[in-house]
C-alpha cells in the first residue's frame, strides 16, 4: 500500500459507526480506513464533532459494536487490547488517590512491588513536571496538571500502542510544546506505535509522521498527509519553513470542514432561537 | 523573614479565626441561655413550660448522681452503635447488589424508598410482639429505620460513577471485582457517607423515641420518667445528654470518614 514500512501494527479498515435509530441516526464515523505502522506516530485531526472520540473508543475496544474492522496483530478489536494504553479526552484522574497513587495505579493492578512501582511512577511524574505534587490530590491541581497526571498514568505501563484523545487540550501552548517533546522522546525510545487524536494543527505537525485529516460530519478521511520532518525532532521545529508549509497545507483542508461545522452549529442555534 | 513576621504578629487574631465558628456557636448558645433566663424570671415564659437554664444546670448533679445517667447513656449508646453499624453492614452490600442487577433494582427501589419514608416508630406494637420488651426491639426498629437511606445512597453513589473512570478501568482490562473495589466503591464513598449520616440520624431518633414510648432502658426512658414527675429541669438535663451522645456518635463517624478518604 502507500506505506512501505514494516508490518502495520494497527489497521483500521472501512470502519462505520452509527448512533441512534430510525430518523434519528447519526453517522459518527463513515467508512474510515488507514493504518499505523510499528513505531509510527499518526495523528487524526478534524473539527469538533466529526467523530474522533468515537473512533478512539472503537480502536480502544470500548465500543465493540461497529462495522468494518480494526485489527491489532491478527485480532479484530471488540474489547480492550492489553497492548493498548489510552489517554482520555475528559478529566480521568481518580479523585480519591493522590498523584503518585494515581500514576502507580496500572502497576498496582499488575502486582508490581510497592517500591518498584513508586520508583517507576516517580520517573513519569517527574517527566510531566509534577515532581513536587506527588502527594497532592487531584482537587488541589489545575485542569492541565490533572491531565498530565492521566498522561503519566498511561505512560507508566509503557504500552506498545498508545492512543491519546486530545490529551493536551487543557494545557497552555508552552507546556504543550514541552510535553510534546517528552512524549516524542519516549515514543522514539520505546518505538511506541502512537495514535493521537487532536484538533490542534501545530501539535499534529510537531509530533506526527503522518496526519489523517477528517471531514466534518459524517466523519470520513479527507486526506492523509506525510510529514517529512527530520527525526529526532524537538519543538524547535515549529520555527522552520517546512513546518509552516505543512501547517498551511493542512489548514487549507481543514478550514473548509471547520467552517461547515461552524455553519452547522450556528444554524442549529438560530433554529433553537426561533423556537424559543 | 517576612513570613515569620507576619505569622508572629497575627498569632492571636488567627486563633480567633481558626476557632471562630466554635466560639461564635458557643457564644450564641450562652446568649440564648441568658435570654431564656431573663424571659423566665421576668415571667414572659412560664417556668413549667421551659425551666430557667440555671435550674437545668443545677439539675445536672441530681440527674448524674440519682438517675444513673452514665449507665443510661451507655445503654442508649450501645443500642445506637449496634443498630447503626448493622445498618451499614447490611445496607451497603444490599445497595451494591441492587446496583448490579437492574431488574432487582427496579423491583426493589420503590419499596426501599417507602421504607425510608415509613414512620417505623409507630409500628412498635408489632415489634414488641416479635421481640419482647427488650433492647432487641429497640435495636431492630432502629436498624430498619436506618437501613433505607444507606441502600438508596449506595445505589445512587455507585451509579453516579463517572463514565470515563469506568472506561479507564476497562482500558486497563480490570476484572469486575477490581472494578468494584478500586473504582466504583471509592467513587461512591462520599455519597454513601451522606447516606450513613442520614441513617445514623434516623437511628438516634428511633432509639431514644422507642425507649421513651415503651419506657425501657436508657435516656429515652429517663426523659419519660422525669417528665411524668414534672421534673422539667431534670428532663432538659437528660435531653442534653442525648445531644452529647449524638455528638459523640457523629464525631466517631467523621473520624472513620477521614480515615477512609483523606482527600477532601
Ligand atoms: N453515545 C452516543 N450516542 C449518540 N450520539 C453520539 C454518541 N457519541 C457520540 N455521538 C455523536 O457522534 C458525533 C461525533 O462525536 P465525537 O465525540 O466522536 O466527536 P469528536 O470529534 O470527538 O468531537 P470533539 O473534538 O468535540 O471531542 C457527534 O455528532 C455526537 O453527537
Ligand atoms: Mg472528542
């Protein structure tokens, strides 16, 4: 196919997901196909409401009832796959656990001895820049800090395949760039296969090998863009001409979809206005 | 430097600040007592309806020495503890089971709701027949009265667990028992404690109320006897001990809660 790398770690083939029934059917994901190679970093970008989280849940095995297939190895995904780690879009820390116990949670489930799991949790907490907050509870952290706790909690078990749904949405631009560097570094070290869902253009270009651009409702693949920026790559890349070129190119595709999305929600709002 | 300076200079107002609510509460109690004292002495309030607070304070000694108030407080506290703890031990598992089975849950929820609203105290003749005129009757009645809020709040708390937290558990391939103990239950705990607090209030009321009604055992019976003797200051002094026992109870509960969930 288009990609001549080693065998794909994940193949998304003609996936369709509809919600509701009768007249109320919403097609959230419409015949989406792409694959992700071993160790590759792929982003899925698209406007709000185009079905990104739905796709994320299908690939993560949380939404077993769908058409088409998502293959990891030679297994069709209909339940969570043990090699997959997920970072969710919504705030997902456990409010009853402090930072270090949140991050060590997956290791606790695996039965890793206490001192080792604290060491490993500590390493990832340090990486996301929360070393001095280990004993704090989520209610004592900001939204962005909590999101970093969830990222560390997923990274700690070093999943072979990493799925992230807008993990940086609650972060400011600077933290986002720096954390992006850390993620890239781990991803390269572990040769992790990564799928990032995002609506942030610079983030997608900064991190990805390829970007899947989605259309606004129904969510189809509009285009797949190869990002040929050198690796190892750091956030410095955002200053380069090539970077600007990619951003402009993808924005061109995205603008059309985004304005369709906006028009849609505006007309919905005015319809509501007319009724009320 | 600046930090220590600030701390030093503000040490006395910060004490007032820290204990502000307690001090204000006590002060308003004292003011209310003085007000009643005045109103009774002036004759606005009949002293056979509300005795002057000074008489109540004087009655304490008599009540403690002549009426075995410590023993009675102990008896009442014992009945409360047994009923309250039993309500938790039965209510939480029943709530968890009902949460798991949608059919049973829909079948039972209305009945449990009715149990919560029922004036169980008025059914005391039935319980007297079943368990005799003994502390057993009091404990069983209080237990039933305290059961419903715990069951209902346990169901509510478990079903209120955020979807994304359950998804975190699923993505980590947790077993259903891990899911319950490590996600659902801790997430529901604050709501369950609301249920326990409600339940314990019901238990306190039922224990003292039934003691009073069937004239048996602890503080409730004492209140009954003193009231029948028209010993109003003594009655109020005994009521004060009921409050004391309840305060002890809720402090205990608060300790347990703090120990179970340090995050606030
Ligand atoms: N459980 C559901 N039941 C019915 N409709 C749903 C459900 N989940 C999602 N949808 C619909 O599917 C569409 C896609 O939703 P989805 O959450 O996947 O969008 P998204 O691309 O992740 O948006 P955002 O960027 O805002 O997170 C939306 O129109 C939404 O209303
Ligand atoms: Mg989403």
